[in-house]
C-alpha cells in the first residue's frame, strides 16, 4: 500500500508547494491540472510516452559501475545512472517529451520555455521540432552571452530565443518573462516548466515524468546487484533529476537520499546557490519553498559555476523531504565540483556535466568513509560537452 | 466605517467614480514618495495604491518592474513603505491607502506582525497579487483582526464559482483585471469588460475597480462608465520615468488631473479644473 501520497489535492507538500499566482493564471493552471489528471491515467498517453522514451530518448539508461574511480577512492562502490546518454545529453528530455505530448493533446500549437544554461531550452526546442509545434524560449541576456552554443542549437531546432533584459538577466528573470507570455497567450500556448518548481501541478507533473529514472533504477539494481543501493546522490538546483531518482525510493527507508546543492565560492561568501542548506521558506514563482533571500524578502542573486544549479529557489517537495528528515541536503563548492569533473574524465572516460559533478563531488567525499560493500547510486544527470568553455576558462585556456 | 467604504459612499452620493492611481514606493527615490502621494490627492485621486517593491514582480509588465528596480536600488523595503504611509498620515487622515505587492516580503515579515504594523501606519487595504483565495485563509484572518481590507483580483478568466469565493473574502473593493496579460499592456477590450462586469456585479456587492491597460483619458472615461473605480498604474509610472526631476511633479499632476476630468465628465459633473 502506498503511504506517501503527496502532494495533496491543492498541490501542498506539508506547508510547501501550492498555487501562489495572480488570478490571471488560475484558469490556465486549473485547465492544465484537469488535463494532466485525465491523461495521467490514460493508457494511450502512457503507452505513447513509454514508446517515445524508448525510441526517441534512448531509454532505459544503464547503471554503470565506476570501478576504477571507486578503487581509487578506496571505499564504497560508486554506480552511475547514465542520464547523460539520453538524447540531447541530459535528463531534461524525459520531462519535455511528457509535457509536449500533453500539450499536443490539449490542442496547443505553441510551446514556451524558460532556460538558464540552455539545456531545458534545447530539450524544449527538440520536442517542439519533433511534434511540429512553434517554440519560444526565454533566456536572460547574460545567459545568452554565456551560452552562445546552446542558443545556436535552439535556433537550429527552429526555436525563437528571446533575450530577457529585466532584473538580473538570468534564469529567474527568464521564468518571470515566460509566465507573462503565458498569461497573455494562454489560449494557444503551453508553458513547459523545466524543473519541479512553479505552481501546482508543475512540481507533481514534472516529478512524475522524471520518476522514470528511479523506477528504472529499482529494476536494474535488483537485476544486476540483487539489491537496492545504500544511498542515492543527486545534484539539486530546482531538483528535477534528484526527485526523479528519489521519488520511487521515498518509502524505502533503508535507502539514504542525499541532494547536493551548489556552494559556489563557499556558503559563507554570498556567492552560492545552496537554497536548502542556507535559505529560509518564502513564496516565489508560484510556490512556497526555501529561498535565498534578504531580510526584506527580496530574492538575492545566486552563483554557481554550473548554470543549471544557479537558482534561488528549489522544488517544494525537496523542502518537505528536508523538513521531515527523509532526505539530506548538503552543498559542495565550485572547486570541489571541478575536481570531481576531472576525476571522472580521467578515471572513467566520462565527461560529466558541471551540475552532475556536484553529486559526484559529494560521492567522492562520502565513499572513503564507507565499506567496500556499500553501493552509492549517483545520478549522472547530464554530459559535460556543453561545459567545455567554462572548464577550459578555469584552467586559463581560451578557445 | 473605514476609509475605503466611506470614500466609495461619499462618491456614490455625488454620483462620481473613484480614481485610483498606482505608484511604486521608493520610485524614483524614497524621498519623493510622500510628496507624490499628497500630489496625487490634490490632483484628484480618491484612493492611492502604493506598490511594495519586489525583486520578481511576475504579474507586472516591464514598466512597473523597472519602477520596482529603481526603488530597490534605493533599498526600499516593506518597513520603509510603512514609514512612508505613517508620514503621509501626519497630514492626510482621509484618503485611503492600499498596499499592493507580492507575497515574499510579507512572508519574511510574518502575517500578524505585518498586519499590526500596517494598521499602525494607517494602511486601509492590502492586495497581494500572488495570494489567491485558495492560499490565504490565515492571511485574510490576520488582516481582518486589524480591520484592514483584503483586496482581491478578478480576471476575464475567473469562473463564477471562484467569484463566489472572492465575494465571501473580499472587502473594500475588488480589482478587475481588464485584459489577459500583464500591467501596462495595451489591448483593452471594452465589450469584454462590459459583459464580464455585469456577471461580477451579479455576484459581488462591493465596489469594482478596473485596471490594467488604461492608458489615457479616453480609456479612463470608457471604463468609468462601467466600473466604480478606475485604476491607472503603468501610465503614471511612465510619466515618472520619462520626466526630468524638475518637471516630474508638474507632469504627474497634469496627467492625474486629466484623468480626473475624464472621470467626472461622464456624469456631467465637470470640475473647475477641467478648463485648464
């Protein structure tokens, strides 16, 4: 019997989540919730979703035993859930396929998305091309400059990229702008949110689409290792890859769940994005959750070497899992993430995304403290090809 | 009777419509806000909506977002906004002041703590854009304990059963968003407004203000024919933004006076100012 059944019907995870939006968005969210609840239980929808995940995304993604790196670290065995092998190179596509299929069934002809590093933008542009829909991606003008390759990728896929000049000109401003577009064009437009944040039903829906990661892992662990892992480790920005892995394990109390946030230049420097580790509850982007904010409740600019973790909020389900003690949240610095990035390149021949490198960095800290028979399952949420410029710059190399 | 209710009943007796200008506290700089509030009243405002600056104003267009950014540049926080209201009340005890803003500054302060401080400062109503009726039971209770009116938004997409919900919670007036979009947009559809307001009136007995997309005297007059109050925000902010500091007060004064004149014309009650 299922014990964990959050969110409740109003989208609450304990005190978190909910629908904190202007009246102008309520009708659109009500429509989305009704349609999602309908298709969630629709066999045809689920069959098409499964088919697309297999033949378009390339699932299931394997679990790979990082033997050389584990031996080098001298403790627990590190296993990698290879979301980096998905089409477009990250877990983001699981969610965009699901939402695009829903959009199509809702009769929407235009999809919009917000993006920080550009990964969710690329994943949205990809599915828009695949299903023949117009795609507009909002991206902070600072990010447009920093992520020129991904901007070009989206354009190749037929999307229009709109640079956002307001606020700090980064992800949260892109999100604000996408919400405004949605309010204005709701009749023909579907808003694909890229993470488990935003108003109900997004945190629930995105989790459900990403939960394929954890469901596969349960089967694969049983088949290949005869048991479930001792701990799950995943990076947390908004938290979609982490919740995708964690969710099917929530009732499995023997499995530790560890979310790794970005400590940037250090959690005492004000240049980090460690929301759950350092933040306070508040309301932003349609839900109540932990936020990085000042004493007046203004949202503070965050920093991480990894653009995908550079967000001042976090999914409300993570806020709840933290408060009730089911999951642990820690933070690692830019430097620690970079060091894990290089280790995986050299020991395993895998170039990880900087986001995923945060999870790897914590695994590298934890593994030596545990016995060799312990199994750590790390979500390798994306590949690092997109991060070449950033990493090269850290070594003083300019292309 | 509180200030908002008495203002509407006086206007009704005079067969006049309420003019509600919106400015952001701290824009263009904190020292000017109280002066601007008094000026709005002299130019014909019946109620003042005072924006509490927020870093992420999702429901606003670029104009009001920029005003928030200017105010935040001067570190104008919720506490400063309440200080401004206190200052305003030293010489004006009549004109209602409604705070308008977003949830997080309130969350940071705490509902009860905020409501008490707001009452003490002389605030009459509060509209928090991202507290819809579903999420605000405790919030409304705290406001009511302090006899502050909770103001709610209605939109063209609000269905009947939600209006009934709002009817139970809302006090003072309701704010009907006249178009699908954000503040400052320009595609106001009067036929839509007319049809929807008829439905709103059948369910909600308190006065109805209409805002979003009212950019000139013509639109203000047209909306005043249908509503009890006309809310003008982005257009006034633009005037603040585009004026030199020496001309700012005159320009805002002229704009608000022209709106006042437009509102009064619909009843043939032309004020003496209108000839200027």
